């Protein structure tokens, strides 16, 4: 399904993984997060191998790699206030006491543009963009080394999408040790990353600095992606 012989992620940098639907982008993301254990090879964090399954990862390893899903609504329990669910990450993965965790959650949510009044609501009373901000906050409370975002702007309107992307850009800029893996089919999103990796039918066909890959691609598939994007842009 997926063949990626070597792919590097650097501290304080972002990597966009691009390709058409079915190319293996989400499979790669799930392998990194320990959600897809049936694979060969190794995933190394600071040179140390991570167990394939999250069930075999230590609490520190779970905190180190956090995953934000495309469907934010499905990722939250409808029966509990959002702030409590965000705070739970700090309690479970860092051993923070519940009251301190709630205060930290409110501060993080506010920093991502979700004020306290909204944070105390149940998920069903928040918009898709607001829930994505809450999902990001929940992941950040683990203080991860790697943040994997899987098509989290898909289905959002243009203004909301732009806001989420601005948040991600700021996170990488302001947190020196945080690395971002951005799974996307949109080259307009990929251009925000430092590096780009291109998947085609499960093969890693090209990787390198974003500007180089997206403006002077070397692989025919990457060329076709950029040409398609250019035509769509011209058509609009």
C-alpha cells in the first residue's frame, strides 16, 4: 500500500505530504501515530525506534506524537464540555492535576482563538473551525514533538481555512522543537511548509524544499499536480 524508503522530519520544521486520494498519505500519518501497526521498517524519534502500535508506546512516546483528525466532530464526545476533553490530555499524558489542566486548556484554547465562553460549550454547539482549534489545543496540551494534521482544513470555508493555516504556521514558528506533518491534497496548503513529500500510488516519488518541489518539480507526477493546480487557479 505504501513504500517510503526514507523520509526525514526536522525539529522546528513543517513537512507537507501531498498526493491524490488513495496515494497513501493517511496511511503514512497513521503509521507515525501508532494507529496502523501492520507495517515493516522503523519510525525513529531522535534516533530511537517507536513501537508500531500506540498500545505499546510509553506515556512519553504517546505525548511526543499527536494526531489531529480531519473530522473534528467525530473526535469529541458530544456529552462533555470541550475544555474538559482538552484538559484530559494533560492529565492523562503528563500527570497534571485536573484543575491545573483546565486552566492550561483555557489558556491554550484562548491562544488559538477560542475564548472561555465557547470552551465551556459542548462540541455540538461549536462550528467546524472552532472544533478544529479545540482539537489542536488538545494535541498541544501533550507538549508533542511531532504534530500530525490530517486534512484538517478540508470542508472548511475559505476564511476559516485560512485562519487554521495561520495558526499552524504560528505554532511551528513559535515552538522551536515542534515538527508539523501536514497531510493535504492541496498544493496551496503545501506551499506553507518548509519541505514537501509527494506520494503517488503508495510510492514516495519526490521530496525536498517546498519552493523547489512546487516550482521546479523533477518527477512527472509532481509536474502533473502543479499543472492541474495552475489550470484550476486560472479557471477561477
